C-alpha cells in the first residue's frame, strides 16, 4: 500500500467558503475580536436554541479555565472528573490552585460513572466535570442529582459534544453552570484553534467576558463602537488573553452553517461502521439512547476478551495498510504528572484500564469518502479475529 494515499485519523473539512470568509476578515482590516466573532457567538447560541450567552475563546482549554475561575474555584478546592479524558479537562483546576479527583468510567459508555462520583466527593469538592466522551452525552440526570444533593456545581467538558443531547436536551442547554466546546482541528467543527463557553448565568458570563481579555471591563470592539472615548478602559482583575481572532470567528461561522451536514455525514459513517463491524470480536461504541443525538466525534472500538489479536497489533496492521488511528486516551491516572501528584494506581480504575488496553479510535471525519471507509473496514476484517 502506497503511503502517498495515507488515510489520516482525522482531517478538517475546509472548503473555498471558509477560505473566502477568512480572507474577507483579513481584508476588512479588523483581525482581532470584532464583528465576525460577535456574529459567531450569536449564531452559535441560536444554533443551540437560544437563551444562552456564548463566549468565544481561543481554545476550549481557555474556556474551561475561564469557567472554573468564574465559578469561584480556587486553592484547596477539588473538582471531580473522569480519568479517561484529555489532560485539559483537569489541568485548568491546577492553574487555579485546585486539585482533581479522578474517577473511573462506565464500561459501556466510557463516560464518568455517576456511582463513583458520589464516593469521590469530599468537603472540598466544588465541581463535577463530566466529559461527553466521543460525543455520547453523559447521563446528566444522575449527575445533577448528585450535584444538588452535595451542593456542588457542574461544568461540562463538551469538547466532543457538538451536537449531542441528553434526555432530549442539547448539551449547552442543560442546567449546568456552563458547557465548553472545542474547535480544535480534529473536532466536529474547527476554527483552527478555538472554543466556545455557553452559559445561562449572566453573572458567570459577565465575569468570563472580562477575564477573557485582561480583566478589561469591556472588550476592544465594544470600546471602539460605544460613546466612551476610544482610549479609555478599566482593569478590574488580572485577566487572561483568551479572546478569539476574527479570522477564527469567520471560519467558525461557515463551519457552524455546515454543522447539520457534518452531523449527517458523521452519523452515516458511524452507522456503516456499526453495521459492518458487528460480527468481529469487538466492543463497538454505544449509540445514544432513542431520541438523543450522538455527535460521533470519535468512533472508539475495543477488542473483546475472545479476540486473538492485541490492540497494538491492530494499530500496526492498519498503519501498514496506510490507515491512521489514535487512542483516546492514555488515562490520566497513567500520566506521570497526575499519577505522581495523587499516587494513583491502575487498580483504582479497573474499567478505564481494561478499556485503555483494548481501545483504538478509527478514522471518522466528514471529508472521508465511502471508499476510504471501505479500506478501514477491509483492513479490520483482515486482521481482527
Ligand atoms: C480537545 C479537547 C479539549 C481541549 O480543547 P482545545 O480547544 O484544544 O483546548 C478538552 N477536553 C477534551 C475532552 C478534548 O477532547
């Protein structure tokens, strides 16, 4: 197999429409946060059904940091998160001097296990950070029940969940403090780098808007378009530099308009994988409950106990066939920093451990052709037994 036709694990879906929109932003003379970003925020909130504040940022990591800061998380506090996630979910707690309590996942959904959240709660717990793994929303009713019982807040890491729904409600409209979406290159839509925080809480939104840009009480665009003298601003806190550029905002607007088509394509690709791979000794990803939407950011397969090949052998076979894969994720309890800080052992996370040993993520992206997917399916059928 020629590697000239290497099929990557993910590839952004960028057309001339996105390129034109970015070029228009560049030619407009306003390249930092401005009219494109503002319109993107409004369109994003409308996409999720409105009644929300949407705050565009330069990454989901920045958005998670802003949200926790606005929620009042600080030194000595604890947040609860799944071990099977990207480090960004919890590193932001450390930025604020807080700590993370990592918990195991549900073996079917690979989402945080609500039963284990309860036993991780301490008097220092301030927030639960569910991650909608792969685009399958967590069982949020159980999480909100625990949060209310213990008086802790919920911040959703919705990096994979555009769009996903739980109990018929879109992620972004659920009654959490905030939800944070990612527009990183391989996510369900991209702005190159970028993210969006959504919340229904006006006070949280106001704090995040201020902290997004140096603690300035109004952002540059407002400053230049209001009656206040252009040169005047007030610093009310030591803020961050997390605002989105108008090139990214312009790119995001075009991607957002294409999101319904992106979702349909992801659903098609996922349905075909589910159908074609069902007779192999694999654990296929759980679909969303009837009536709910799975964003299908990832398609994670796991080798069953009766499979005669290892995960690493499957990855090697696919790689030899010119097919890229990935592993989501090396669990955080295995990462030197988190393992060492909390003295974690694999035995504390049996489900994430088992999943990790046997999982790989297949190529799944909207620009992928049916023929490309056939190559993946054929290569898997040739090696998984
Ligand atoms: C991608 C990702 C993030 C971080 O997103 P960025 O926009 O790259 O900062 C956070 N959490 C999860 C689960 C992710 O997959």
